[in-house]
C-alpha cells in the first residue's frame, strides 16, 4: 500500500467514527458539537486523499524513483569524473618520469658516443715512436708488417695494409720512376716523408709513421683513405 493510500485510509476511518457519533447524537436528541459542523469539509478532504487513482499513485512513485535514480547517476558521474582525473594525474606523472628517463638515457648515449669518438680520434692521431725499432740494413716483409702493427691502431691496420698491398706490396724501397712516388705508401714525391725522419728512404718505420699521419690528416683515418682508394684507385 502506498504512502498516500495509507493516509487516505486513516482519514477515512476517522471520518467514519465522527459520522457515527454524529448520527447517534441526533438520534438521542442531543445537539451536535461545534466541531461537527466541519464534518462535510473533512469528508471532502478525505475523499481527495483516499480516492487518488492507482495510476496517479504509480506516477508519484515513479517520479520519486526517477529522482533517486538521477541523484544516484549524478553521484556516479561525479565519482567517475574524480576517478578519471586521478587516473590522468597518475598517468601524467608516469609519462613525465618516462620522458625524463628517456632524456637522461639519450644524454648518456651521446656522452658515450662522444667519448668513444674522442678515443678513436686520439688513437688515429697517435704517432708512436719509431726509436724502439732497431735500424737494420734491410727488412723482410714480415718485419715491416710487424712494425706497422705496432704503429698503426689495431682497428685501422687492415685498411692501412690494403693500401700498402696495392701501392707497394710491402716493399719499402718500391719506386715509381715515372711519377717519383716512393716507399710503402708511395709518397709523391718521396721526399715528403722527410718530415717524419731523415732516414725515410731506408727505414720502414719512418715511412709507416708518415703514411699514417698523411691518411689521418687527409681522410681522417686509414679506413677513410681506403674507402677513397676503392672509389678512385688512388688516394
């Protein structure tokens, strides 16, 4: 039973009691009380409350449920919005942390790359002393190659060797009568190698020292010189 119908029932019951009392009073010849004059008005009110059609009661109940549902939906929307904002805040913090870490990693890689490049550049630029090599009247190919391995950086030796193979076949006395090129790396003219030592004509170590310096200066490294040689067949 709805809230309205209960009220109607209660009012109707009270009215019925009042009505019975009034009838009994008239029958006994007593004068009705002053409040009895309100009987009709009360009855009319009772009719309005008690006799609300069931359909209207359902509408009232539906409206109440709708209001409750709207309130619950609003509360749910507010909670969802708050949750979404919190999730977005947490994700933004994670993204910022990830970006910071990525930036730090990139800087670290760049530092390592620069460090490695500087080391390689220093290695290529290093001109090792030839004083430790004993001066001989002649040198075998194996001895000359052993000198080169000690003077030329390990990561550049193969490129240096490729050029020497093509230019002189490791003959430190190789001479080109037509151009005047001389020695392991066929310096042109050969006298250029005097900047590395006065014994440039007879000392393979002096020729290797000069050849390495030339390749580093003009092509940044023996491998740079070898790349150029492959494309042009000279360097």
